[in-house]
């Protein structure tokens, strides 16, 4: 009888220790922490006609869409033959630089409407590109 009591007590202690270990497992899992880093790629996308030939004396109408998750700039490169003028939306005609930044904006989706023409009697080309703002 003594031996069976000893076995019962030992079995109860072993089962109790196992249950105690199992009940403590979630607490250990909850107390540990992990860090997760999610990388989001920088996106600056320009949609629309980005390279145009502008005939002498005829304005060209166009629209660009900038889609970006960061602040952006719109750069221009005007062909070597003639300087060009631009009117953004329904604004006044202003000279375009031969190359450089002409617009900038915050992240998001932006529709840009423009009119282009040459400032002389010669045709020229204009190229637009969008970049990450410095």
C-alpha cells in the first residue's frame, strides 16, 4: 500500500509539474517581443506623353499624371532648336528653361494639364521626367 501511495504522489507531482509548465508557456510567449520591419519602395511614376515635338506656331495641349508615394519634382529638357513657352492649366504663358525643374508636389496622384508652344518660328522638342524631390 505504501508503494502505491508513493507512486500516486509521484504521479500527481509529475502531472502537476507538467500542467504548471504548460500553463506558463503562453506567458513566456506573450512576454517575448519581436520587431518587424516593412520596406515600402519609393515610387515616382509619370504617365502621359513625356516627349513631344512642337511645331512652329501651333500650341500643343497635353496632360501628365504624377503618381508618387513621396514628394516629387517635374523636370523638363527642351530641344536645342528653339526655346519653348508653357501655360500650366489655364495660366499665362511662361518660358521653359532649357533643362531643369519646372514643378514640384507632395505625394499622391496629380493631374497636370499644360499647353506648349515655341517662342520662335522654329520647331522644337520637349521632354518631361518626374523624380524624387531632394
